[in-house]
């Protein structure tokens, strides 16, 4: 059966979209130039940690979803959504290589009246600039006349069952009003609310603002955590009280670093840098070093040296209750502890094995036994399966970087 929708890019951006569309009864094909995710999906497995469970993939397949590496499929759909990754390049700007490659593959097979949507994080101006040029040059068609073109920022919160695709409003900015309405008609098939932006540049900038908002505010509480430790102030109690204010405040909480797939963007080509975002990045990037310093100081206060100390790291994923380790600060923390001469081990119910500097890190099978044996236990991620009160009793020394333990039961960040 011919597909109605092609999702281009079967990673963290594309898989949840394909899942939502398939669940809504939209005949969906997933396209990727990499055969590995296609093979994994065909076998009923998710190719991306923390994205979809195996039962969810199997339900997609049962609903008619199929994955392919054949670009021929791109010429048979009414809607194509580009969800290619755009990691930060060496210059700190978003790398659009995957997006341009996907655009060329689509352009060679683009048919009139197709609706083309971009969801990847990109610099403002990409949709009506480079993307439009590639599609028009490769197809001989005119955007806004022969086919519809729009941008919609991806809004994903992996593992969040309250704010899934249907309950999360979709922002849309089309090249023309007709492009916007065509995109709205598509997203309206599986999203409860559609928000129309003035144009694609405004929609692209929404993603920039949302991502940088998160990182800047996390940086603020991370700095507050360091200051409050010096002052002897319980920051977690401060946040608890501050979040009772019904206006002008949104609670963010500190941690050992910032992970995830939504990276802060400090520079947009030749445009002026976002200085506040640069500073936030500096603060967040130094948090793993701060955690290691606190760990060494705690050991020293209890008459032990970091060299030769047995240190157990709990939770090495970037988000609780998921297997995804993208951007997790655990790698750098373990690396630095090893450099100090510590014997590092880990426990995480979602990660069966872990390597740091190409060396395997020992995995603790018995959590409480490992915590009792370790000179220091460091909670990096609070998975729900952890009984932190029981853990605080068993551990010789516990450093909680998430403020999740009962007050007074552990040393908090």
C-alpha cells in the first residue's frame, strides 16, 4: 500500500513523529540512508536508546509502518517531513549536512502538490533559504506555487506520558499562507492544537528560544548550587519555597551537567553571538568538574583520598527512567575520577554495559551491596526504581547531585 507520509531520518526526531502518525491511521514510511536503523525497525527493535520500546515498535509495524533505504518511496507520498540530526559543528554552529543530504534525496523525486516540512533544529532562515533552494533546484518545482513548504519545531520530551504528541501544540510557519494551512491540516490529524507563526523564520526561532531558555535557566540554578554550598544554604529548600510564587518564576533544578539532544545554540553563522547562552554553556560544562571536586572533598573530609577510592556512580543516563545516554555528564565525571586514581563502578537498570575511554566500567549487580562496599556513592540520575532512603542507610558516603534524597540523609550538590 502506498504511504501517505514519509518521515526522513529515523532518529530521536523522526521516530516519535512516525509513531504518532501511524497511531493516527496515517500510512507512514520511514526513510533513512543508514541501513542499521531500518534493519532494527524491521526486526521490531528501536534503533535509538530511550526513544521507543520494542512493544511500541511492534505496534507501529502492525499499524502499517515500514522503514526503507529506498529513495523511490519519497516520490509516492503527499507529505514529507525532514527530521535529520543537526549536531553542533566544531565552530559551535549547527551542522546541516544531514538536512541538506535529505533535501537532495527528496528533491530528486518531489512531485507537485507535496507538502514538505522541516522539523530539525536549524538556524532561522534555513527553510526559506538553503532548503528551498535545494528542493527547487533538484525538482524544477517552485515552493509556494508547485509544492508547500513549512517549518515546525520538534517538541519532544522522551518518556513524558503527560505531554505526548497529541497534547503538545505544534507551531507551524509556512512559506505562504497556503503552505501554513497545508501543514496545519497535516498536523491537525494527530495533534490537538496548531499554532500558526508569522512565517518559517519565526517558527525556526521558536526552537532556538525554547532550547536556550532551558539551558540558561539550568545554568542559573547550577551557579546557585555552587554559591549556596559555599554559604551553607540549602538550595533545594530555597527552590521549594520559591516555586510557591504563582507568577514570574519557573522552577529549574541543578544537576551534574546537562544532557539530551536539544543543544544550546550560541552562534548563528555571521550573526552576533548570544552572549548569555555562551555564559550558560560555560557554567553547565563545568558542572562535571564541580561534581568531581565535591566528591574528592567529601572523601578528604572523611579521611580518604580519591586515589584508590572505590566510587559507585548511580544512574548514567541523561534522563530518569530512560536508557538514552546522549550528552550525559556521567562519562566526563567517570573519566575525571579515573584520572584521580579512583576505582569507578556503576549501577543503572537501563544500561547493561558502559565503556569510558574505551575501557569497560564494572557494573554492580547488587545495588545495596555495592553501595555498602564503596567509599563514596554518587547519585547522578534519579531513576524511580532507586529506594533512596534505603540507599542512604546502606551507603558509607552518599553525594546526591539531584536533590532527590530525604533532607539530611545525604550530602547534596
